[in-house]
């Protein structure tokens, strides 16, 4: 017996209602999924923003009350200081021009000279591979008397080493009330190794560099006073060795000590 027209309409309505209910459930699930994704994205953004502050708070607590000399290993982890004659003082090349430095890392040489760019600002004490200025900028800092603590990729991958270097940079900055503690921490990156073909000596992951003028020496026939680059390599971070290095090489012995 054939269904009545009324029964057919009722069946169709039920089918339509079922479809609508299923669509509502699907829309609700999709909406919840979108909300969930938005929450995750928001948490990632907030977490990324908070991470540096949390990291610094943990780092501050770890090294609270310590002096630079108390951070890291004993001075014995560092080798002997070496020097070689330096050139490049006052030798400026156009911004963007790459200089062929022959040392890993360089302590002297030609460099850029751009206000606010080269030398890099004194307030920027610690650099990562992503934030570090170009070598041509940092060498201008060297000319102005900065000691630079360089770290290679092995040290960069060691959380304890990075923590110690961050602490040293922060203490230096906090104690520098008259811009006399000219100091920076900078990475010697994979790109630097590729570009120069040079790595730190085997087993050494930290380097201190400085550019000095021997003002006690007799000038040559052209009136030039001898200048030298100085290096000290270490197997790990040593605040004690760094203090000794900076005592031996104060900013005042640089080619342009009172420029910033």
C-alpha cells in the first residue's frame, strides 16, 4: 500500500531535520577545533614573548650575588695569550663591503664606520647567531677598546655555557656606570667558519680578543706606534680568566679608546 502524501512529507521532514542536526554537530566540532587552534597559537605567542623574561629570571637567580670572576671554570681552562701585529686602524670600508679577515675570530682590521651601526651600541652586550652584528661592525668596537668574548657552535649548544656568558654580560652591563667596561659576547657562527674557512683551535670553544696600541714603543719613521691583536682561547667559559685578560688589556690601550 502506497504511503500517503502526509506520511511522505513527514519522512522528508525527518530526513531534513537529521541532516540539519548532523550539520550543526559538524559546525560545532569545526568551531571548537578553530577555537582550539586559536588557543594553541595564542599560547605559543604568549610563551614566546615570556620565554626570554623567564629565562633571564632563572639565570639571574642562578648567578645571584656572583662576581664575574666567580662564574664558570677556573682560569686554568684557558691557554696562553698570543699577540700579533695589527693593521686597519682608521681604515674604513663602505657599509656592506665584506672584509677578508684571516683570524678566527678577528681582533683587528678594516671595518665599517656608520653612526649607530658600526661600532655596535655598547648597551647590546650579548648576541646570538640570529642577533649578532656583522664582523665589520664588531671590529670597529675592537678599535674602540672592547674586549669581545667569542663562543663557537659547541658552546652555543651548551645551556650551561650560554647561561654563564649571559650572566657575565649582564653583570658587566650592570656595573658599567660610566661606559668604561667595554665588553661584548658574540658567537663565531657556522657562517663565519664557512666564509673564512677557519674554526677555533681543536678543543677550544671560547676566545677573548682585544686590539691594543703599544704606546710605550718608539714610533717608526712615519710616526706610527706599533699595534697588536691579542687572543686567548679557552675550552669553556671562565670569568676568572676573563677578568685577568681585561686587567691586562684595559680599554684605554686601544687605538681609539674614548670613542664609543
